C-alpha cells in the first residue's frame, strides 16, 4: 500500500536551487527513516543524506554538506531535500528510500521512482 513519490526535479543553472519532495502515498512514515540517494549517468548510486524519525541527520555525502538540507514533516508524511548552490556534478536522478528502522542504518525496503536533476549552463 505504501508508496514513495518524488517531485521537484528539473533543470537549473549552476548556483541555483531546487527543493525536492518525497511524499508517502497510501501509508505513513511514522516508523521509517528516509534517505535521499542519487545516481549520475555511468556512476554508482550514492546516499546523499538520511533523516531519522526523530529528526537526526546521518550518512551525509561530503560533497553536499553545507549546500543541502534535509527536513521531514511527519504530520503530512513528507520529506524534503533543499539543494542550494547546485553544481554540474550534482546532475543525477534523485530517489528517496525508506528503511524499516526509525534510524539511519539497515536495509532499504522501499524506493520511489526518482526525479531527475540537471545542472548546466
């Protein structure tokens, strides 16, 4: 029943910003940590950041620290990724994923389909 649906991707110039949303459909996120992942063409998928049920942030990707912010609103079952000062190397398909745990460790059990982000001049 539970699905994750991403939105907010698009094309932006270097230095621009985008806000991605991950919305739960058909269920809640009360028991799940949520992580954002990205995969660039020809590259391995990498975890960007994770947020626990109580709001702890973990598993930061070093290259996005200070530029990206993650937040969640459990009341409406949504998680957000604010991306500022975007760089061309941030170009990727961004997906959100849930862990069965409240904390940012363990297997990923549910994935969204992803939303593309392109950063170019």
